[in-house]
């Protein structure tokens, strides 16, 4: 597999850093936005004087917060244009063209996921029709489309690395710098999180999110209940914070009953009570975060909280793992790994359900000591 050259990464005139309007193309919701933070910080450093707007999608799920729910207050993005992904309506496409063209971006920075070289070529033509002269990072080669193989057997480059690699002509992505992941939490967001936690903010805290919007990622509520009972017995002086969407509150309470019945410390269920950014502010207090492959997991990682993450084998290892070496990931490679399924019926999620409570508890102990 070849790597991209600078000519692959930039079409049109080289940027000068003096551009006035920069359009960033990035689709997705919570986790997709969070893993793009280093790339967005790189764009901000490269174009410090520009107004930076994001072209993104309307969320496809009621559980999926929009990009603005993460990027507010960061000063990385100053505004948003939104459209429905996959639309083939000539009227809607014409409206999108007019929206982009009338803003007259000087530069486009492409941070969308790889969807094939042909799709990237179509996107490139569209943005050229919008009158954008300098276009950076459109993945028009296979190397730019794909997460590159890693020295570790059967693992791939994290998606955050692929994004900064594709726009490396702008500079160093600084992936290992905590500042590249900084959410710039507002004082009001921190105060809201502290008020929601109350006295628990001053206790050793375990943060847990049992929810997921994808069936194939769901470890199962009975497993979560048994795990929290095990942790409560091992760490009786700790408090428990449950986090997630409003519709995950009942499942979280069910899991939390395992903690309570095992004699654990105080419990607070914050499902639906905090925004994603306020949840991140709450995660800052936690000694550990435990959860699925999910947006809350990436929120916890962004605020430098060590994660124990339970992953289905639907993706190749490392692409969506929480970034950094402080985290512990449970991933069982079964014969059907890399399936990409959102709903698993035939195999009954055996890659995920084969992960035992004892295995997860051991990883928790490895972090908490």
C-alpha cells in the first residue's frame, strides 16, 4: 500500500495561512466529532485568522448528538452548514451548492470518513463546482482512504491518525498532546456537572455508561449488573456515576442495582440530565470510565480519564479504540471479526458476549489498583 504525497493532499493553490474563510467537511455525531479534535486543532493552527465553518450532517439517530454539541465553546468552529446524508434530490443538492458557493470559502479541508475513491472524486468535483480553489485532504488514493496496517498483528491505524495524516501538509497533528483533545469546557458547564454530582465529586468516583445506539455493541444489562456488583465489593469506598441518554436511564438503574446490592457507595444516575460537554466535565472527576465503544467513552478519553472499553469485533482493532496508552480495551477476535454489522443475529454477538465479567473486572483492577 502506498502513502499519499503532498500533491495527493492538496489540489489548487497552496494555502498561505491568510485565508479568510475555511470550510471543513466532517460527518458523524458524538464519537466521530471527538476523534477529529486533533485534526480540527491542526486546521485552527494553520488558519488562525480565518472564519472556520463545518459542513456536516443532520444526526441519523435521536441518540446521536450533533457536532455542535461537542464543538461549542472550543473556538475551533464558528458556524455550521447541515444537510441530509445520502440525498439524491436535485433540489436539495442545488440548495447545498448554493449554500456553500454563496459563502465563498477560500479553502476546503476534507475530514470525512473513507467511502471509496469514486465517492471522493465526486465530492472533489462538487466542491470545485462551488468555486473552492484550494482543497486539502480529499482521499483520492487508497492510502488516504484506508487506515494503514500497524506493526501490531492484525491492527490498523486509529482514525484520528488517518485524519491528521491526510492533512499533514498543514503541520504536525500533535496527537499525543492533551491540548489537541481539549474541549475548552466553560465554567458554566463545569459548575453544572459539579452540581449534578454533589458530594460525589469529592469521592473516588467510577463513571459508567451502559448504553449504545447499536445492537451489535451491547454487552448486555445482566453483564453490567454483575460487573458493578463485583466492582462495588472490591472498592467499597467509591461512588458510582451512571451516564447516558434519557432512554438509557432504566437500563442504567438496573445495572446500578448490582452495585447497591453489593454494598457499594452512593450512586447518581445522570442519564439525560447533562449535555455531552457537561458529561465530559463530570468525567473529569472519575478515576476510571467503563463503557462500550461509544461517544461517552471518547468523551472520557478526551478529558484524560482512563477507560476500560468493551468492544465488539465488528471493526478491525485500534481504528476506534480510545486514543492513548492509559486505556484498557477488551476485544475478542472471533472468526467473523471485521463484519461491520450494526445488528448481529446469526452469530448472537459472540465476539462481545464471550467477554466475561471477570475479564472486565481484571482490567478495572489494573487501573484502580
